[in-house]
C-alpha cells in the first residue's frame, strides 16, 4: 500500500463517525482507533455471523390517501441490482415481487447481503444505480403494496 493511500485512509477515518478500523491487504495491515474521553469497559469481541437475508424497511413518504412506499437500505454499503456483473437485474420497474423475494444485494465490508422484499409489492421506480454507494435508510425502490 502506498504512503498516499495510507494518508487518505487516515484522513477519511478522522472525518467519519467511526472509532476503530482495521485494514489488511496481503502482508500489509493497519489498525486505527480513536481515543475516547469517557473510560468504558471494552466490549467483549463478537464473532461475525454468516450473512443472512435482511428484510428491507418500509417508510411512507406521503399521507395515507396517496401513500407511496419505499424500500430503504438497512445498512451502509454498495448496492448491486444483479447477482453478478452482466447478469440480469433481480427486479425491473413494473415487476411484482413476493414477500421474501431477493430484490438486490448490499455489499458491506466484503460481505454480500441479500435484500428481500418485506411484503408483496410492485416496483414503481428503482431509485439507485447498480454499484452506487448507499447510506442507512436511503430509499432504494418506490413500490406499491399488493
């Protein structure tokens, strides 16, 4: 890893609201941790569970009479509309999907997480592009409940 890359990582780490990060690339490894003013007992390390499908949150944007529902991101990551590059998208505008059906993938920390529809719905609009970075709670799909 180049010196410029390390400086860039440190700069991003200082700006973001995270307290600890570890990056490993081949034989190179760097760990950064911010000092906190409040002395706390360190949390017991928790093993990362295997990725499991996640249900997408639903938020009403307008009053109930003309409510347009959105399926929102449950985490920060990168959105993928297809299972692999060049493959067809999981869903298209106008498509009806059933509860539990995969509608996209969010990559977070090199783990691919399936996004599942929380209820039966029809996709009205796809609000994000394939490969786009997304934030927690960001609207990904506009849908109509069935």
